[in-house]
């Protein structure tokens, strides 16, 4: 491994690697380091994969994800290899920033996977590994916590390559969840939420942020560049063609919706959202769709929402806001027009609007109370909620019979005039949404109370609508 200093780290000095385990923060015990060194060496010997464990006492205002990415690139974690070589970019970086002065909530953990590992270490599995580590790390048992993570990562390598690792305990907590459990859980959630769990992403402004890895995947050397290049070449027309060929007459309609259809898409920030309606949903459908959806998601896009034709026709009462949003800004990519006979009742729309606004308001207040002294994390919460708030504003204007501007700044001004809230202080958030500088809050930033006041006033306004 080697390291090249880069301005991309914004002057963050990362020392040269010492080996597989790099305890620059000085928080690991010798026994844990020895165990991890042994396990990682065995992984490398038997699979050609690499795991780099790094502890840093501080990373300034850099995001742990960005630092982990830079470490992976600059240290060359994972073999370079030729095209088709399974060992190419077969690397993982585990980055830990320990608690500051033992204060809860000040530590950071990020597990970054190279392209060669992301297939068998997807976000869901990495999330479970992180969850298994967190209790130990919260007690500042850093050596034990990182060793637990390395063991689970090593199990992933072993399962993928069909090898046995002598230094790793047999799998226990990281076993696949039985499909029957998942089915039961989904049914319970559907009943409890009257079906609205299906479009949770729409409530909060699309499918959310980028992947826990690197902008939808990619190698250490060119992760973002590869994802961006693939996203630009794999268009929605390619997706429509691939899906059409895969499922043929089973396709009822494939829609593009959201910011891309509306004309407000921001590259590297906005998702390209699609919705697929089929004659039925069964195992054969998923098997047929798997290659095209895999290529689409590897390009950094979220997978399509999938409805049966019957579900689509019967769900307007459950998703009135979402249906109106998709109807207002969509493009038919394949199949027939799915809107014939679809009616959204005004009362259903008002009821969901009231419910969503009050829910968003109380959750943001809860976050503000929790993160009041942490402007960086609070800013992330507000950024994540902003697209959903704009969705609510569009819905209010439609409900009130007013024109709905396309651009976020004009939308905010028009909604403020109708609803009666001030836009003072909200400029940085609007510029972020429109693709300008990313929102960065300062301590006691006036944007937060201004945003909460606008949301509270909108919720109050909606309760008076009939």
C-alpha cells in the first residue's frame, strides 16, 4: 500500500499505513490488533481481498465517508487487477473516530467497500455489521468492537469465495433473515400503515441520499467518476428497453417521475426515480428483472417502485399526495397510460397532507432537541427533509387552486405568499436544493428556527383547509 497526499482531504494529514490495522488514535489493545492482523492476513491469503482498519483521533469537519474513500483510493486497498479479475478493487476500509472526551454521540464509524466487494457486502449487510459493532464501541471497547466487525467482514469474504478461515468464529448474528420472516414483517407493516409504507421514500423527497458506499459504487481509483460516467451512459431509455425485453407483455407501464421529469434534477444529488406497473408480482418477475435492475442500481440509481396493475388502481386513497406528484411530473417510458380512471379525492389529499406535515414537524422538533449542539448532523437532517417539505408545498398550492412553480425558490415564495410564512433565513437551504453550495449550519444558525416556523405555519394552514 502507498499514500499520496491530496488536496481532496482538505489538508487532513493521514499517516502512511503501518499494516492492516492502523491505530493512529492509539485506542486499541494489543490482543485485538493481533487478532485482526491474523484474520485479515488469512483473508488476503485465501481470497486476495484486503481489509484496512484505521483509527483517527479527529477528522475535522470532513465526513467519515469521504475520509474512508480517500484512504481506500490513496492506500490502494484491494488489488488493481485486470478487467474480469475478481480481486480487482476487492477491498474494505473500516474507519473509526473515537469519542471525544468520552462524550456520547461524538464518535464516528464508517465501513467503505470497493467495487469488488460490494456485491457480497451490500449496504444492508454492512449496516448489520455496523450494528453489531456499535454496542462495544459505545462502551469505548474499541479493540473488541473493531475485531467484531473484522470477523463479520471476513465471514463475508469466506462465504463469497467458498473458503474456511481458521481464525474467525463461525457465523452467528450475521446470518440471512428467513424470507418468511420478511414476508410476515411486510404484511404487518402494510396493515399497520394502511399500505403507506410502500411510498415512504416519496414522503421524504425521493429515495433519499446516496449509498453508504461511494456514490453508488466504483473502484478505489475512480469511484465517483465511474459512477457518474455509468449514470450518464445508462439512460432511462436503456432501462425501459431492458425491462421491456425482460418481461415482455407483463409490463403494463414504466414511468419516470420526480425531479428528473420535473426538470429540477441536480446531478450527484438527485435520484432518477422510476415506477413499474406489472400484471402481477411473483418470483419469475424478479428473476427476469434482476439483470436490468442490477445494472440500473450499479449506475447509482434507485430501483423502480413496483406495483401490480390492480394495486395501482386501488391505491389512490392510500397515496393521494404521491399520486398527484407523479401525475403532475412524469414521463411514460414504456407501456400504456396508467392514469385512465384514477381519481384522487380532495378529502383524502387534505387528510394525508395534514398527517404528513404534523408528522414531519414533530420529528424535526425531536431532531432539533437531540442535535441542538451538533449543527453538522442537524444540517444533514434538514437537508434530507427539504425535498419532502417542497412536496408538501406543491400539494398545498394545488389544493388551493394556485399555480405551482417548478423552481424551488419560486415555489417557496409562492407558497409563503399563500400560506403566510416568512422566507427570511431560508436562502441557504433553497440554494442547496437547487444545486448550489451544500448547506452548512453554524451553531445557533437562524435557518433552523426559520425552517421550523415555516413548517409549523404550513401545518396550521392545512388544518383550516376544506
